[in-house]
C-alpha cells in the first residue's frame, strides 16, 4: 500500500512528440469552431469525461483527438498556459 504522505510523481509518456498534441488541439479547435460549438467547453468536456462525442467528426477531429491520451492533451494545455502567463 502506498504511503499517503509521500509525493507521487507523474511521468510523461513519450509516445508522440509534444508538437503532435499541439497540432491536434489546433485542428480540433478549428473544427469545433467551424461547426458552431464553443471549442473550450467541448475540449474540456472531452478531457474530463473521455467521451469522444464532445468532439465533432467534422474534418476528422474526433479521430485526431483520440490519437493522443487525455493526460497528454492536458499537459500540453497546462504547459502552454504557464509559458504565456508566468
């Protein structure tokens, strides 16, 4: 049983380059915008739930976003946020 007082470390999976996550997020964002959805709400819904129906199939966005693990998408978003706000 793990010690609850020890800090856990999250190790990044090196399956795909970070740039791939960024490209996919941009394409999915554009596809959602083109279809009239609020891309922020839809992407957050997908990341929190894992339900791919939050993402439109327009321009193959649903298939694209499923190529990357949700934790990798979240990591890319946090990294970009910190880069631009700290």
